[in-house]
């Protein structure tokens, strides 16, 4: 819901001092959970997402197994203290939908058919929410999957783009997200150019939308470099 | 088996029911089919059948929008409609469908929510759209969005006496000012198609659902399906959705 009269851009700068097409400071850390097969922590400004991957492992109860392929399960959750008003830890409609689109965003990069009867579980916890949490979760999951040694066709890189005060911007923070005219969540397999997450709401002309998608694609390339960076770092030290 | 046959046909440029790739199934619309609801509609897309009902109630507004009415969308996938549906609380597909329909309506600003205030900060109208799937033969999303819109366009606001609702007597029409139309574009290989039936839905690689207003502004999108969409194809899918939305809008009154 747009509150009237809120100025989110002054003299070309956003409320956190960024330019329109500038990503927030990002931090990525790999293998942050010792009991997981792969894990990662991603910070987009104040947004903090942790992802942990377990599997491929045998799937129980057995009736859930698929004889021809493995399955991917994703669970997106927000910690009760991650937002202004305490959030109940139980899944709500929003987190159920995000869990589904996260699975579909990550699925196309895996070779699940090579692991029949197994499951790969991805658990995402948002520790602090300040906008763009689902894409932060996908970025973390992508490097966690890689770190777990799951064979992958490509990394998955994700970011949000949107329109605030009539300006097209990249990587919306919480305040911008709540007052945006439109926002788009986007994930891509960067070297295959395949879009695996695309959700939009708000009001945009087709031209604005296409411009935003190109912005999102370019930003994902930058994010992909960061992801590759932490992965290289890991294997250098081993 | 029908899925494999359908896939084989699509590779040869045909569809299992003989339609063109950009052709909807026969669309049938019935308005005001439930007298107890403030607004209702039944939509058939071929054999797919969906009923949307609108109920109006009174409740407290959200603190950040003290003068605005509230919109809620809920969908039920009952085993009545398909052997694939199970009893119990809404699963992720039902949740996703209701949220995508919700975004199309909400973001298009088709309902003037600011005209639905009774007492600021205390009482506003709550619009509940409930989507009941009667028969699932594919493309539930387009059918549900269309049924919801037509139900809203025919919704009447009940009379109030001492801030209590008098059921069965009406004050005015619900202020609906835009007509958002949802068009889901499916993709198999390089073939784009609309209004997939059940067999086609099972073999679709990906789907892009686009909600459009009459000024051609895009108000909601959702990518679905198990495969990614090549970046260059997204614009083609949006163009097809824009074109087809005009055709559907002509049926909406």
C-alpha cells in the first residue's frame, strides 16, 4: 500500500544513500552451519538470510520417494524477531508461496533425475528482514547447494528491482518495498540466461517492465561474481 | 498416456483438442448465481469450472490504512473437483493461486478501497472473495481471476442500519473502476500456448501468468513451472498475454 507523500528519493539519492541502480553492500559467507552438507549466510544491507542444505539423502517415509527422480524441498521461514512486530513462527500464506517459488527457482539448476528416491532439503531462515528477503534466501541457497557438492548446471543469482517515486531502482530495502509503485523478484541462471523466478506486483508499462528486467539481469551478474568469489575462496583454502 | 500424445501433437504444431496455440477454450460466464452472496460468478473454460463468491462484512481497518476497506482472497481445492486434490487445509497450489488472484485485483487498484470506510479507524467494509473450484480441467488461474472480477463487478454493498448489515437489501454498487484480466502463457520447447488444458498442464515446461489492466499496464506476474524461461522469450510471452487479455475483456460486463 502506497502512503502518499513519502519521498524515497531526494536529489537522486535513496533513503539509505544509494543511487537508483546501486546494490546494497553485500556479504556472503559459506559453511556457517557445521551439521549441514552445505550452508551459507547472505547479507543484503540489513537483510540477513541463512540457508542450509541436506542431501541428496534417502527420502523417508518411503511412499514419498520417486523411483525416477530425486525431489527438492524448500522451506522459507522468517524468525519471529526479524521484523518490527513479532511474527508467529508458524508458516503463513506468504511463506508457503515463497517456499514454492524458491523451489521452482532452484529446481532447474539441479540434476535431480540422477538421484532417484532421494531428497535434497533446503532450509532458509530470515534472521533480519529489510526487503528482498526471498531473493537473499535464493542467493544463499544457491551457494549452499554448491558447497554441499550437489551437481548443478549453473549458479542461481537473484535480486529485486522496482519502481519508487517514478524511478526504476535495484535491490529494494524494506521501506522502499512497502512504499513502492511496483516491485519484481527475479532469479536467473546467469550463464544460461534462464529466468527461474519472476514475480511482479504494482503497476508498470511494458517498456518499464522490460527495462527493469534488464536491470535485474545485469545486477544478477554482479551478484553471481560475489557468489563465485566465496566459492573460489573455499576451494582455495582446502 | 494422453500427456505423451499431447506432447507429440504439440511438436507437430497441433493441440489435443484441435485448438490453435493462441485460442482459448469456449468461455461461458454466468453472473449472480448465488443469491446469498453480495456478488458471484461462475466461469467455465471448456470443462474447467470455477465459482467465485463475494461476501461483504464489517471489520476493523488496518492501522496504516484507517480509511480503506480490506480485500481478502481465498481459494479451496476440494477433492470434489479433481482426483489430485486432497482434503485438508489449502496446500501450496491453492495458496499460490489465491495470492496471485489477490495481487492482480489489488495492484490494479480496480476496487476503490478508500470509498469503503464506514467509521474511520473503527469500521470498514471487508471484501472476501472465495474461489471454489468445481471441476479442474486445467488453467484454474485464468478461470479464477475472471470469475473473481466478474463477481466483483456485480457486487452490491448491503444497506446499513445503526452500522449493522441488513442482508438482502442493498445501498449501492461496489466501486470497481478497472478490469484486470489474467492470462497465463504456457511454454513447451519453443511453442507458446494459452489456456492449457489438464493434459497440457502436465507437460508444460514453464508458465508465465500476467495480469493486465485495460490501459495495458501490467499489475501482477508470476512465473510457474519446473523449467526456467530463456530471458529473450519473456517479452514474447508478455506480448501474447497483452493481446489475449483484450479478447477476454470483451466478455466482461
